[in-house]
């Protein structure tokens, strides 16, 4: 709360605050760490509490949250379940800015479904941060033309 009171002011220069603190690099996913949550409900409850802290502390600033697939995504059967498992349902309801890091790698079924359903209702931010040499050498981030096509879409 002290941080918000000191630095975040209505009408200030702060564009947004990213909800962080969970998962790989704090980017709101446990893609490679495979944290074994005891239940989907407990995971939703804990992540919802983190989101609510951000809502309380940064009430005057737009909030953003990443929507990367999590390690348990293979178990997901619907977009609603995808949203619930990471408390993204709370972010959608709160009109958060939806961010996707490593964007071209995020064209999995649920990531793309989320964009298609909400792109006219919510702001989206795509981090397309792979360098040309990464695209060329890794062979896993699409081609330069594919990256451009996706951004244009």
C-alpha cells in the first residue's frame, strides 16, 4: 500500500501495473516448474487472492496480467477452465490488460481462443521478443513471415 500511495497517482504517468509473483519469472505461469497444486480450486483461490491484492493496492492504475499456458494446460477441456485454473476469469471480469510474453509461442488452442473471444472487449499486449537469429536458429518460434502474419491478424 505504501508503494501505491507514494508512486501511483490518478492522472499520473503510470500506464499500467503488471500482476506478477506467481510462477516462472513471476509471469503468471509454471510452465517448466510443474508445481503440484493440491487441487484446481485451491490454485484458483490462491491466485485470486494475489489478484485482489493488486486490485486493492493499485486501484487507480490499469492492471495487466499474462495469459501464458501453464504446465497443467494439457488437462484443460474448455476456455472457461483455462481461465479458471490461473484465475484469469478474475482478470477478464476486472477488464485487465491481457499480456502474452513470447507471443508467437503462445498460439496454442486456449491462448488463441482467449484472444479471439476477448480481443474486442479487452486490451491486449503481445511481446514478440524473439530476435531474428533466435527465430532462425531455434526453429521453434515460427518464421519471420509467420510472426508478421500473426501480428497482422
